C-alpha cells in the first residue's frame, strides 16, 4: 500500500464523529457490536470509509470498530498446505511425464494480502502450478528423477520472490511423485537390466582371472612337494564324499600314483 498524506477529509471526519456520537448515545448496547475478538493466529485489517485505518493489521485480542464507518477483514496467519494436482509436462529430452507437488506457505503481511491481490490463496495456487510446469520443462528426465531437492528449492525461490508483495512467505516446496509412461518404464527397466548384466559379466571375468592366478601359484607350490599333491587329492575326495554322501573305491593303491 502506497504512502498517503491526504486524510479522511471534512466529510469523512463528520461521518466518523456522528458514528462515535451514535455509540455514546446507545451505550452500553452498542459496545457489544463495536468490540471484536481477534484470535492469536489471526489479524484484522480495518477499513474506515474505504481506507485502511493503519499500515499494520490489528490484533490479536480486542479491537474497537465504529459502526457504519468501519469494516474489517480477518486474515489467517497459519501455514497453508497447497496441493498441486498432477501436471502433464514435456521434459527437455521430449519425455511426457506427470508431476505433482505440495507448497507450504503462510501470510506474513495481512495488509498486503488484502490490499494487493483479490484472492491471495487462489493466486498463489495458480502461480505454483505455472512455476512447476515452467521449471520442470527445462529439465531432462534424468535430472528430474535425480535432482528433486534442487528443483524444489528453485521453485521455492521463484515463488517466494513472486509472492513477496502479496504478503506471502513460501516455507517449503516438495515434489511428491513423477509418473512416466509404461513404455518408458519398460525401456528404462531393460536398460537397467542390461547394465547390471554387463557389470555381472565384468565381475565374473575379474573373478576368473584372480582364480587362475591363485591356481597358478598353488600349482607351483604343489610341484615343489609331491606329498602335498597326494594330500590335496585325498582332501578333495573327502570333501566330495561329505557333500554328496557317496562311497569312493580306490582300484589302485595310492603308492602307485607316484609313478604317474
């Protein structure tokens, strides 16, 4: 609200005086219509003959209203939850998605919320929808899925600066869900599965290489000790018998294996 130097004028002061005189004449009956109670989370913007009585809203507590000349509008200062319905958005890489979100805001200036905008809640709701579509339209699908917090912070900054002269303070913005087409979900799942299979093959190949190196070293150790090879052979047979519950018959004595 711009600063004003002109007052109510002569006619305005005459009407205010008559209203005050009417209150005095009808006292104490009129006092019950003049006193209004404003709750702790509310503020009252008082208009006297169409002009805002002061640059600061009144309340909480008791306020005095003159009949016939004063009207007041209550403004709720509590945090409002604005749920943005799913918006169909075309991302930067030409993928159609549906994104919904939630905006938390509150009124910090009751006078600005009443005098500067017709319906502050409807205006904030429409601006949040438009801002969500504009910001997400400049992001790719990968950025949208991986950078939700950063995108929400950017939307909050834009909304906060745009609604400041409305008396609105945007506290938080959250992106609830990102829905993509079923065909795109299948393509992304196939891509992720192929990437996992490729990584699994690389890991298996690395394991085979490490195992071959270990076997080479083991063979070099067993070559130096012929008795160790026989012990390893017997240990392998014991392991097989324990796992498969089988009976192993030696057709030849173990000493004959020395010639081999």
